[in-house]
């Protein structure tokens, strides 16, 4: 995981306006979204992801919850609508979205609530659950994720597709960024590590990844997967995202500092703001 990454064909396609399908370049059905696109739930509860056993609250492991022995932090059912709130959500409207993605490799459901903190995560990858929980807690963003993937192959598909779902849900919940602060920046230390994350909810997807960490695995999660996750988030959330790990010796400390800084930066950028899109053009795209 070295160097700065700004040349991203996937994101370049998005910037040019010819946004490729999620499964472009792969066999039909291999990675594309299921027919019907992102699904929303009228009740605000996250449905079980197809392709895996139901995970009940009583049966959830501490590692899956990522929040301590036996603890879960379910989000309250959103009042009003759970779908995208439209281009510019009305003041006080619920900013909630539920996205479902089902392919031959993964089955993922993600719920984002920008105004009600809470965390319930189960991806089958304990270290990844830990990182997602850190992002949610430090950003004050409500997050529920339930994922089932082909972990017998490796964790890549599950991590990347979770990023796609998180990014899409963020954009839908924010109503295409017309009523948010737009920019966020955060520095977060963890012992010897120091991370800086800057986000612009601009409608223009781009990732700069300036992270140098020793290659290692935390169970199923390899350090290389961190960049894949954040590239997917930037693509589907349509945000410009700069991630800089300024210093680190310990890979765990470095990754956790990045996720916490990203949470704080997104929390700032997605804060409510009156007055329409924050742009001299009058539109964010």
C-alpha cells in the first residue's frame, strides 16, 4: 500500500459522465447490482441479507457486533421516509437510506441515518467490522450493515461491495448534497500514527490515497483492502476524498486512525446547512 493514487479509471468514467455499471467488464451477473437497484425499507429496519443465515440479536457474536460483549446499538426506526429525500431534503426531514446489493459473490444490506447515531455491523470479517464501527461512532453517523460474501475465496468482494453500498446510501440519505456543509477535514492520532482525511461532497468522485503501511493481514482483512473500500465509497458517494497517513509504524494503528478521521470528516461535511448548494455554480455535479 504505497504512494498517492489519483488515477482511477473507475472514477475517471464517473467524472466524464459515462458512469460504468458496477459489473462492467465482468461476466453478466458476476458483480452487477440485482435488478431493481438499491432497495429501501418502509419500516426503517434492515432486512436480512440473502445468501446467508439470519443473524438474530441473541445470536450475534461480540466480534460481529464490534461494540463489546453482547452489545448492539440498533438505530431507531426513522420517522417519515427511508428513501432518498430528493435533491434537497426539507428542513427536519429524515435523512435515511437503505441500499441492498445482491450479486453472485455478495449479498449486502446497508442502512445510513445521518442524524441518529447508532451502530450494528456484521460482515463476517471481524477487523472490518471494527473499522466500520469506528467510522460510525466517530462520525456520529448511524450505520447498519449486514453482509454475506464468498469469504472462502477471500474478503475482497465483501469489502469492496460494502464500500459501494455505504457510498450509495450516504449520497441518497444526503439528498445529493444540496443542503450539507459540503467540506470536512480531520486529523486523528492513534499512538504513533497520525491520519488526515479531507472530504468534499462535490458530486465529483475522486480518491487520492497516500498511505504507506506494512503489508499484513488481520484475519481475513488484508491492508490492501483499505484502499479498495475507500475507492468504492468515493465512487458511489460521488465525493472527492483525500486520505493521507502522515506517519505510522503499526498497521492496526494506522488503519484505525484513518477510519476515525474519515468518520469525523464525513460528519462535518454532512452536517445540515440551509441556503441551497454550497457552490458558485448553484449546483453540485
